[in-house]
């Protein structure tokens, strides 16, 4: 089963390389860049936490604060 996944990954890589690089098409890359800029500007994603929209900034990274945040999520 593992060899099959490696083969599938190799095949996908080859197809991607042929679609994007061989032959190199400048305008295809310009179009992809515009699409990426437009998608990136949409804000993307959402908040699926179901609770507060509090963001973790890494300042209070210790075990007790993490446990307290987990308990807060399930209360």
C-alpha cells in the first residue's frame, strides 16, 4: 500500500510539472498570480471554534494557561 502512495505522488508531481513548467508559459503564471492575489485578499477561512474569537499570540505559552484555555473551550 505504501509503494502505491509513493507512485501516485510521483505521478501527481510529474503531471503538475508538465502543466506548469514544461513548456514554460509566462502568461499562465501571470494569470495564476492574479488569482492568488485575489483569493488572498478575500480574507479566506473562517472561525470554526464555536466559542470566543480569541487568538493565541504565544506570549503566555505555559502548561497552565493552555489547560485553562482548553477548559474554557469546553465550558
